[in-house]
C-alpha cells in the first residue's frame, strides 16, 4: 500500500485545503505543493508526502539515525516540539555501530562516518509517508500505527538536504545501508533498485573486500 499524507505540521499563515487547523494550539497545516508559504520557504518537494521545514542536524548517531534542533515554533505531525527529536531514516537499514558489549556490525562505523560527513550541522527538510487514513495532528497513541514513529518513538522520515538530495537514498547508493523491505513505503521499489545498483558496483558494504 502506498502511504502518503497531504499536510505537514508547520506554523504558517497558509492552510491545508479549505483552511484547516487546530484552534487549540494555533497549528495550521500547509499542503505539500512545493509552492512557497508566506514566509517564502518553498523547500524541496517529495510528491505525495509532507514536509516540516528549517530543521538543523544536531547529532548523527549512526548511518540511519540523527537528532535535530529547530525553532520553538516548529512541531511534529503529532504536535510535539520538533527540536530534540530523533529521526530514523525511512526505508533504509544501516549496519549497527558498537553498543557494548555488542561489537559493531561490518561497515557500521563507515556508514556512520558517511552520514556524519553528509549531515552534521546541515539544514534539512523532513518528508513523511503516513497511512492515508491518519489525519493531522496525529494522537501520540496513533503515531506508530500511522507510521509516523517506530517502536522506539523515533520519527520515520525522508531526510532531505537543501539541494534536494535525500540522505536515505545517498546512503543506499553508496553502499552504506540496505533497503528496509520489512517496512513498505512509497519509494520501496526505487530503494530496492538503489541497493541493487550499489551491490552490482561493489560499493561500501557490498565490496567483497570489506564485509564477508
């Protein structure tokens, strides 16, 4: 099933559809059209998904997980402050770094280093891929069912750089992650092809000299 959401939680004068919003919090939801809102921020577009803009990468934990900082006025689609959120890259699975006493997976440190070089301190946009039956704002007890968060409470998102490139896809293309087939999303077929191309080119973890 292709999952999408039409709107993103973002304080702005623009409104989603016919002007919907949350009168209790002052949140207004803006449709992902790629058209600038009244603040002039268009942001990169991911068709069929929602975006939350002007977020900075604060920490890179490993090849598929980051923490972000953001203005106090930015909220997640389940109405939590965006600043301090942990983001799990949607659709990919990077090898693990060491978690003592467990050692690192093969290529775990290299994958984490690649993500660090790509993202540390960068301004990003987050794209989400929610179940179409889920309306905004999403209640916290529905966040996992709506595929907004994983079982650990991390936001599941496409991490989009200011030049429009998607970090999830870069990690796959460079052989730093696998396509996460257990969690279908709107770009699963594309992500599977990116993984296959990296394998065929012997990149990153797929090079026989790097990992068994």
